[in-house]
C-alpha cells in the first residue's frame, strides 16, 4: 500500500502544476521595461533611407511603437485596427520593421495601408532585442518622458485597444 502512495502524491503534485500552468495567460507576460525609459535607438526610415529617426525625437509626446514585419501573419490581423487608429489622429504610431526586407515591407504597406507616422528598419533585430521583443507583433505605449508604460504582446485587438491602450493614452496625454 505504501509503495503506491509516493507515486500517487507525485502525480497529484504534477497535475496541480499542470492546472496552474494551463490557467496562465501567455500574452500577459510582465515586461521588465514597464516604467523604465525606452531603449534609445536611431535608425533609417523605411520609406526614406536618408532620413534618420531617433527615439529622442519623440520626447514630449505620447506615442505607440508597433513592431511588425511583412512575413508576420498576426501583423495582418491587427493591421486594420492600426490603420483606423492612425486615421483617428489620437496618437502617432511609429513602426519598427523587424528583421524584414525593405522591398517586401514597402510592398506590404502599399497593399494593406500605412498607419505609421514613420516606420524605421531593424534588419538584424538589434533594436528589437533592446526592447525585449521575442515575437511580432508587439506594441509599446511610450509617454512624454520616453518611459514605456505598456507592452502589448501579440496583435492589438479591439478589446486591448478599448480597455487598456486608449484609456492609458488619454490619461498620459491629459
């Protein structure tokens, strides 16, 4: 009888860990960058390679940084929302074209619409590494002081826009 109790107890503990793990929400992984200054970057514009954008150029305004790529299926999911958000003029959206080819990225924006005030290139993913990107799309809300206030992992949805992103933007702009 005793020889069955130890395996049974181990099995119950494993089932408990599995149950806890299944209830976690992977899109709600806390970012260590929340509340800290956004990593400094300087990169070429996707449309005008001679134009350089630096993160410091956005000091004094609330803005979104959306990490995207033409090869990203989930980016297509969120893209119509970003286009509509850009049309509303509520907040400037800057794109970080992540590990992509310039011609494919330009073609993609031409086909699906361009919501970005400026989209900069990150062909090797170095800026993305500094921001802690581990998959695209990811979107950051950055305040007037250049501090990351929110990180959206995965596509922006109507729900995340209405419940988290837009209220935070309005609060930060106020």
